[in-house]
C-alpha cells in the first residue's frame, strides 16, 4: 500500500521511489495526544504538518476569550500557522489536537530545499496552494453572503466525514453561528 503522503503528492505529480524516499527523508514524525497543543499563540512556527492520523483545529481567541475556529485538518490534510511559518513571525492562531494525532513535520528550510531540488514537489506545492486559496475564497464568500443555513449545509455537504467527528461547538465557531443554531439546523 502506498504511503499517504506519496498518494497525496502523486495526485498532482508522479514520483519515482527514489524521489519519494528523498522527499520523505525531510519529514519528522510527530505524535500528539488528544487535547495537546501543536501551536500556541505567540509561538515561532518552524514546521508545517501533514496529517497521517487524527483531527486538529486551528483557532483564534478574541480579547474576551471567545474562540473562532479558522481551520480543521484530518488525514491527508496540511496544517500550520501559515503566516508565522512563512514569515517567521509569532503565531496569531493556536492549533490543538481534537484526537490523538500522527503527523509528519516539515521545516521551512526543508520545504524550500525540496522545492529547489525537485520540480515535481514545487509543482505539487503550487497546485495545492492554489486549491487551498480557491477553497478559502469560497469559504469567505459564503461567510459574507451565505445564511447560517447555507453555511451549515455547505459544511455538511463538503465535509460529511467531519460532521460526526468534530464537536458541534467547534463547527459552530467555524461557521460563525451559535451552538444552538447548529442543533436547530441539524434537527431539520
């Protein structure tokens, strides 16, 4: 059976065994328990993470202590505090494990090195970045123009495998609605 990271990259760029082994050699395995913090606000973020197993969420906290979920990540998804990782600045969001997690960590330096050495990896990053940007743009459009019902239905349609896996409180904060709204919409 193919390695999940290889399968993910090969959806964009086919690799030889040697190329994949070279790519994988730049990653470090990380295991974290449920409720662990991967990134805390203010941290310097030295890695981005490919999820092998588990579920994480990225969130920001306002000055009243209210949390707003920014992103979820499950198997074969990437997660990091992107701005802090790319710009080498302190993290403005936090990332926590909602389940026990197995991740592959890639440093900024190794990411850049792989991109220089292997055009297939650079191409993979470009395609995935563009797809991520499109998804973020659609989410933003829905947050601006969509009703709570439309945002909820879109989430359930787009991520049916996440709805029963993630606490409804976090889904509500991701959609910008109350926990009660989620319960009401789910009953319908």
